């Protein structure tokens, strides 16, 4: 089940268990183009150090775990030469080892999973990114396992796009998401991300422009 909403893109009209979840360095075999998503969209991995044709690179950020509640993040970097705007939720699809779509429900926000992270339920707003600037979105789930008739669900790959209908990228999850028997995870809207992008991306010169005052960085549990 895809989560996300339409919107976002280059402003010139171009296409577009129990341990902390750290920067994801990659998994073997993740360099083969795969397209498990919507027809007509080719989902491709984005090796660190390259900028996809859409002008943005998406990676998994940092996260944490506490008492069965897992939190991590997505980071979208404008690695192109033109401004890029996102508005709404990432489109995210959990994938298995063979890049097959998993039976996982992707929710907008966190309130059906936890009430302790209200910032993940903030309303979407436009975030305009200059080259080198970044946006982030939170991902939250529980690893509760109370249905022993089926094996626990783990997510070793995710297909992510800035929004539904935009070009997607396959991201390896070095520490697979451990969903247990819950069968769902939540994603928050894109928000400004103030940290400098790694590798060849230039460091942001100023905070991304948004329609209202930026929210604080995504806190970790």
C-alpha cells in the first residue's frame, strides 16, 4: 500500500530490533534497477555520490528505538541545480528481499501507532529547497509480535518517491524494519532539514524556505 500524495518537484517543471537505526551504508545487490511500483515509473537505486535525473537523492537518516517503538527518518537532498519543492507525504512502499511489495499498510502520521510523537502528525506544508538543501520525514512503527501463526515481518528494502507519481528510488535498509505482526508503519510530512548533506552535496547556505515558521528537527526517542 502506497503512502503519499501528489505534489512537489522541480520548480521549473522537470520530473522529478532494539538498536538505534543509523545511516544506512547499503546492502549487496542493491545496484540493479527494479520497478515494483506503479506502471510507467522506474524505481532505481541512487548510489551515494550520484544525482538522479530528477535532481533529488533520498536516503535513510538516523533513528532510535525504545520499548518496542521504532523511529527513523528519510532525508531528501536537492542534489540538482534548480530549486525543488515538496509538499505532503513521501510515497513509501516496503519491499522484501527480492524487492517484492510486502503486505504492509503505510499510514499518514503516527497517531494510530503512538500518541507520544505529535510532531509526526503535523499538517503538510510546502518546503522549497535550494540546491544543496534537504527535507526530512519521520517513519515510525512498533515491533509487537503477537500472531505466532505467521512469521514476523521485516522490511529490508523500501521504495521511496518524494510524492506519489514522482520517480522512485530503492533504498536498502541495513537494519531491516522489524514490524513484528503489526503490518503497518507511519510516515510524517516532509519538513525542512537543517543538517548539511553528506558526500558531494554542498552544505546548505541557509534554512529551506517554507510557508510558515519551520518546525524543530525531528527528535529521537
